[in-house]
């Protein structure tokens, strides 16, 4: 179980770090704040304040997840943050808004089911990490290395999920028009 906890912690840490880094430059922060304004989740006059709070909360999550002894606190904080993000996505979807998500930097893809799936996966990592953080055991360096690699791979899939989703959606289906040979 301790390897599961390491993998969950590394995955969540890398995801929150990637999200944080994508918002710290001034132009990126302004674009993120504009995406929040377009979502109409908070009052227009408070958009920058909320954007700053999100960046601060992501930085807090990074610090908590980076410190091994934070256990339940780190996972509970990440869980609460992700629940908030997921609620925002659901509100946008219920309103049928076509707003792009600036979770990991510039994106033209509107918020959709992929974002719900991605957040659900991250929420599951929080729950699994929280449960696994309550176990104690000896660690083997090979197991730790494998857990870290697994966490990084999971984070890569999450951070690049929009690109992967675009590839999957644009891939021709077997028997579809792209698979019919042309006759010349």
C-alpha cells in the first residue's frame, strides 16, 4: 500500500505543479483569469482575486504533497480543491457554455466530458492516496522507483489528456470513410 501512496502523491504533485507553472507568468495568469470570467462562476469584479486564490491553492497543494509527512492533510486539501474544480466544470456544462479550460495553459478545447473524466481520475487518486497513507511498511528502493515512475506517467496522461482526447476523437473508425480504399 505504501507504493500506491507514493504513486498517488507523485501523480497529484506533478499535476498540481504543471497546473501552477502554467499560470505563473503574467500573460498566462491573465488568460486564466479571462477563462474564469468567461465561465461566469464568480462575479466579474472578483475574477482576478479568485484566479489568484486558485494559484495560491495550487501552490499550497504542491507544498503539502511535496512534504511526505503531510499524509491525510495533503490528500484532503487536494480533494477539496479538485471537488471545487469539478463543480465549476459541471456548472459550465449544465449552462451549455463553450468555454476553454486553462487548467494547464493555453487550450482551445471547450470544457466537456473529458474534463469531468480527468477530474474524476484525480479525485480517485486523492481517495486512494488518502487510504494508502494510513498504512506503514518498509520500502524497497525498486518499489519506490517504480511507484514514482507510475505516478509520473499518470500525471503525464492527465496533463496531456486534452491532446490525447483530440487524437482519439480524430482517429478514423474501422470501416469508416477513411478506411475505404479508393479506386482509380
